[in-house]
């Protein structure tokens, strides 16, 4: 198999997406914090603006809790980590190392990150008191990432079997 220009171009695109995601997440957090401190109030009316980047409010209202940043930051971190492991997998493919133990480990991490993303992008509702009767608990998952996790899990098992066959062939005379 020859080194594919398409895979190399995809690797370059994913690297650019990772760096842009890191930059935009940092800028969104910085904008959120500066708005909370009142820095942007002198420049423009932040109460009329409503922008966000992957759930991070760039110009939050004062009534919003600072804890509203936790899930978007965690979700962005998991997205960036997920893209990083996809990048490592594609680099191994470009190096013609498809059936390697490293790829088995990468696919194992990817399906677990996909499940985590399905939970983070889903909804979690908790209303009322757990002791009293009008209590509601609801947890939903983001379905496309559950399918993605299934695909990565299947890929992990296929690559794991390929590694076993490759080791067995190396021992055969």
C-alpha cells in the first residue's frame, strides 16, 4: 500500500481543527470571564448579545452561574481528546501500521470517549427534592455518539483479532 495523499490531507485538516478548537475554547472562556468581570460593559451592551461556542456563553447574563461553564468546558475537552486519538489512528494508518497494539488501545479509548460524549451532549434534568413525591429525574443520551461508540468498539475487536493473526503468522515458518 502506498502512502496516500488523501490520508495526509485529512491528517492536516484534523490537526488544524484541533488547534482551532483549542484556540476558540480558550477565547470563549476568556470572553466569558471578561464579560463577568464587566470589562466589555463599557464597549457594548452585553445584555443584548447572545453568542456561544459549543455551549460556552461568550456574553453571559449576570444571573447565570459560573458553574454553567463546567459541562461545556468538559465537553470541549473530550471533543479535542477524541479528535487527537482519531489523528493518532490516521497517522498509524499512514505509516502502514493498521494491525498494531497501539491502534487497539486507540480504538478502545475512542469508543469510551464516544460514550462519554453521548452522555455530555445528552440532557440531565433533576427537579424537586429526592425525598418528596414531586421528584423528577431524567437522563438522555446523544444517540449518534452511541452508534459511533459501537463502530469504534467493533473496530477495536477487528484490529485486536488482526494483531493476533499477525503474531501467529510471525511464528509460522
